C-alpha cells in the first residue's frame, strides 16, 4: 500500500509554523525569575559570598533593559561548541563543584528554561561581563537628616551642658542595620522614644542655672546656645521664638525646648539650603570622627569657608584625630562592629565554665577595645587586627587564655611562639560571643567571619527550617562538628552551611569561653536524678577552609589570621565597614569609585587606620570626577 506524502509534508509545515509563532526566549521574563527564586543573586553580588567571581547579578531595582543586558553577558559562561558542558549549566545543577550547592534540579522545568537560554547564548558572539553602572553623578540635592544615636545624644548633652549622667541609657534600645546603629533608614522616632526625649530634656534643663540678665544677654544666650545645639546659626524666626520663651521661662525653658526640637535631635547630613551646607559638612566630620556635636572652632571654620576645599578639610580632620574625642568615637565604632552589646549579655553554663562571669565578659570587651586602640593610635598596620601576635588582658583573661598575667591591668602580653591565637580571632569577644552557653557554634563563628570580616551576606535559611541539631547520646556520642554533618546531607541546608560551617570548624580547639581545649567535652544527660550526667571526651578535628578563597585551608585562628590579613576581600571589608559607619548607609554601585580610591590610600599607607579615616572623609566629601 502506498502512503501519500502530502499529509506528512503538511504536518511538517504546520509544526514549522507553530515553532515560528512560539515567542523567542527572553531572559527577564523566562529565566531571571527562576534564578532569583533559586537564590543565585544572594551570593553573586558585590557583597555576596561569590563576590570574587565574574558573575554579579544586577541591583534589585534594575529595569528590564539592564536585566536583558545581564542575561546576554552570561555568554561568557557558555561553551558555544559544547553547550552541554557550559559552566552556566554545570555549576547550578551541581554537575561540577559549586560553592553555592545545587540551585537547579537536573531534569526540572527550571533546568529546561536554563538550557533554552544557553541555546540562545550559544548562537551569539561571546559578550563581556556587564558591571553595574558606576556613575558618580550626584542626585538632586535634598535635605538628609540623621537622628542622633543614643551615644551621640549622651555625648552632645555632655558637650553642651557638661552633663555626664548618660540619660540615653534609659531610652528604648536601638536596632542594628548593616551592622551599625546609625543607619538612617532605621532611625525613626517612636512614641516611646519621643516621650523619653521629653523626660530627659526636662531633667537636663533643671541643671541650667545662668544668672538673670537683660534682653541683650538673653539674645546672646539664645543665639550662642542655639548655634551649638542646632549646629548652625538660628534663623530670625527661631531667635524671636526662643527669645520669647526665655522671657517667660528663662534659660531652663529654652534648653528644654531646644533639646526636644528636631534641630537638636536630628543633624543635617546634607541640605539644599545654601547657607547651611558648610555647617552640614561640619556635622558630618564631627559625628564621624568624634561621635558628638561640632565644637566652636569647627563651626567657626565652617562659617569662614575653611571647609570648602580638600586642603582645609584635611587640616581639620587631622586636628580632630588628635583630640581625645576621636578615641571615644573609635571605641563606639569598634563596639558596634564587634557587637559588644552581645558580649555584655553573654550567658555560659555555670558547671562547665565556673570561671566565667559578667566581669570576665566586660574584660573581654576591654581587651578588644585596647587592642584596636593600640593598632590605630600607634600607627600600626591595621591588618594585625587579624594576625597580631599580642593582646591586652587582665589576670582573669590571662588565666583563661593560659598566659602570664601582665604587671598592670590590661597590659600588653605577647602570645608564645607556639600559640594558636591570633589577633581578634583569639580573643573572647569573638570566641565566646559566637558560642552557645555550653558548647561552641561553628555556624555562628563562620557566619561572623563572613559578615563582619569579609562583608559577605549569607542567605537566610528557608522559612520553617529546623535549626536544632540531634542531641548527643551515650550510644552515639558525636562532636559538634559531626552533628553539623547533617547540614551537608540536606540540600536545603548545604548550600549555605558549606559557606560558613567549615570556617567555624577551624576554631574547634577553643571552647565556649575562649579557652584552649585538647579534647571536646560533651555531657550526656541521664534523665535520672540519682545519676549524674556522663561526661565524655572526644578528639578535636579543627580542619577548616573558606569556600570561595583559594588556598584557604587552616586549622587554627593563627593560620586563619594570616589568610584574612592578606586577602583583598578582607582588606576591602575594613574599608566598607568604616564607610557604612561614616555614611549611615550601605554602599551602592555609585560608591565604587569612592571605595576604590579609599582602599588604594589605605593599602598604600600600609593599612594605617588613621589614613583610612582621612581617605573616607576626602573622597566622600570631594568624590572623584571620573
């Protein structure tokens, strides 16, 4: 029987027409949402764990053209001769090692979409990597106000009124954003805080007792105190209003009103008001370098225009860095960066660590504070923060660390040559804070290193994730490291825990209060009141590494300190942390030219921290033109 070729030919034509009608793949529509859902942008960004790779996703607010351009730039990860072997396919499906783990399941619709886009890219010429725009053009000038942090409030009333009672200790607690308490997007004023401001202003005003004087004297008080409190000259309307208040309630009434005014509670970071721009710069310098309100010389120099040029600003910065208030401001930066608030709140299991108490916790914070101050004000290489071979301890800490007690309280003590401690990584502010009450936490220690010392954001665990580890038992005694092995067998956990747990493993020779341990002691509960808990000692496995950094295997804090001190990501992270603290916000793509200039000066100065602060001021106040 002969079959006609016409139906076959017709079917082929129809199939061709249907294929022609099928819309061509579009990256922004078909693949980008799937990559977002897979969590790829959380690591592949300038601050992510994969920041050192060639692949950086667009900013969260990027438009469709920018996303499409990024999609075409992925051609650099496509093997046009053998698309099946493209990194763009092999890595996210974990067919070859991928630090972020399996993000796309082989055989899934997501993989089909990825393969379709790889097919499009394979037919294109290779595209260069697309970097985010780094325009330095300033947005339209607008007024930006930043609320006084609680420490700035206390310092300001001290410098204005001589009050050292620290009233802000009674204020509601502050939130940490981007690692600091001064980030302006989180600086709202709640009704409770507003009430606290009123109560504090009333108490502070009671201490003001100037002698009665004439109208001319009253005007001088209002004008002079107002200039210091508002960090700028008062307007004519403000002088009139506060002079009237002085006539009714005297100086205490003026002080109480001004301390509740937005002019005092918020400082002007930038403004479009021409006559106040110079004073805004003075405030930026003062709250960054001193963590308090500008003094009279700084306001005078702003009024004369001495701060209008880079040379004048640098002279003033150097003067301010020689002032004792600069040391206090550095302490505040360090306390927030290293989260001293958690140091004071630490609780440890009493039977396991009888030597630990609140005084020891506060001594740990003082140790780190003295250590950083020595590096900064002695002009030492600040990367010794990670690999320094000394510390500053009292007798209690020396006992925990196994060191000779210093002759004076918090005296400098060198680590023995065979010590495994190094810089901040060997101190209790890191080792104890990142531990649980009774045992170490490699996860917390690894996360701290990633976020605080590498400035890399680790994605949050999926909602509903069970973070509890299986308890140790007499039948199956396991170290913390062995119990954490469950993370790598669970794909939902492995992608993130492979980034942080291996770092924490390198500290397992140090227990939950920072003491050296030859064995890991685990307690097995008996659930019988008549039988005491059983204690077992297990061998320590402290092999660790930093995923994403080549040749980063280590097994002690000392070895990790050497790695971090010479790793560009870590060096740049120090710059970013200072930038975030100074600017009150996280860095953006537009800040990259500034950060590059600042880092270059920091590096060229052999990592002198004072030069870093000078460079931050120089390049944020006078950004590069290119």
